[in-house]
């Protein structure tokens, strides 16, 4: 019975992430991004970063698998530069990007 609990724990912890990704998806950054950093500041799992591109900055999604799909980044962007893209979620809760 003790051997079954780790599998149950793993499945229950992955389920909210898979459900969130199924509902909202992952962020994509459009060319409207000004590099203000508001999306980066509100990202709970810290998967968005600012990168230098020439003399400007732009937000970049560095860990799509770590994204919970909460859409805080899209809501925080004053320029509508962050769009949520749907992802396919497999039967085991694995999201394909």
C-alpha cells in the first residue's frame, strides 16, 4: 500500500497544471512587446524573462513546460502583446508544445 501513494501523489500534483494548460494554454509574445517587464513581474512560476535584443528588451518564455497557464502575464500586459496559445494535453496530463 505504501508503494502506491507516490504514484497517487504525483498524479494529483500534475493534475492542476494539466487542467490549467488545457483551459488557457501558454503565452506567446507578439511584436507589440515593449519590454516593460510587467508580464515577468506577475508570472508566479517565473518562466518569463526579459532578454536584450539590440538596444531594446523583449519578454521571452523560457520554460513552456513550467507554465501553469494562469494567464496573469496576458492580463498584466498594457500593450496586449501577450497572447495565450492553446496546447494539446495528452491522457497522462503531458502537454505538447
